[in-house]
C-alpha cells in the first residue's frame, strides 16, 4: 500500500511539474497592416491605360517575419514573439494596387503575372518598416519608392520616393503596429500623388 501511495504521489508531482513547464511556453503574436480601404473610383469617360504591379522588393531582414526595431542607426533588432502574419512586401504591393484602382485613372490594375498585356508596369521597393528607439522617444519609419515604365518602350515615365516618420502612442508592440499603419497609409498617398499627366492616357 505504501508503495502504491508513493507511486501516486510521484505521478502527481510529475504532472504538476509538467503543467508548470507548459504554462511557461510562449507563443508568437502575429500582426498585419490594417490600412483603410481605398474609396470607390470615380467615373471616367476617356480611354484609360492599363497597369500591372510587380511585387515590391525589400531588404532581406524585412522579409524574415519578426517586427524590426533599431536602437541605433547601425543596430537592427527583432521581436522574437511579435511577427508579421503576411510578408510586408505583399501588404505594400496590395495596398498600392488598391490606391491606384481607387484613383480611377486606369482601366485595369492587376498584379504582374508575367504577361505584357498592359500599357505600363509599376515596380517598387519597401526600404524601411521599423520601430526607431533612438534620438528621443519611440517612432516608426516607413520608406518606399516606386517607378513606372512604358510596357512597349521600357522607358521610365515616372518615379518617386517617400520617407515618413510616425509617433507611437503607447509603450507596447500593438501601439507600434498601429503607428506603422497610419504612417504607411500617409507614405503611399504621398508616393502616388501626383502621377504625371504623361501616363494618364493609353499608349498606342
């Protein structure tokens, strides 16, 4: 009987230890940019060009998943348990496409599928999407650039580059992501405003 009680006590102790260990397991939290939807495009009567958007490029460290912070201009850190649910390149590419569709300036805006059945191509680069923890307070920085080329001639007809800084209202990662949302939306608006008149008509 004593041996039986001892086995039961040992099993209970082992179960409690296992439960304690399991309670300390930490799982990542995932985030996505929740940019406001673009408005419906205005009605247009004249012939409009078509456009294909290539996936935006970015530095390798922005594609790894964890949200990035910088404690100095030279030092990059990663939040191990706070990660992007979607590749930031996809988020930016889709947001730019939505803004261009809403402009009403194009008869078609699509993601590039390898075909040259459009009038223009747009390509871009997400250079920065990070928390900045130096030079006083916590901020976020967003830097994006884009250029448009004529599908027929390959000539660059427009290019622009924007860098935006946003303030963080809070002391946690969700507050940082909220600031990134607002800053990215402003950056995309500035990036695409205005587009030159030369690309507002359909090519021959």
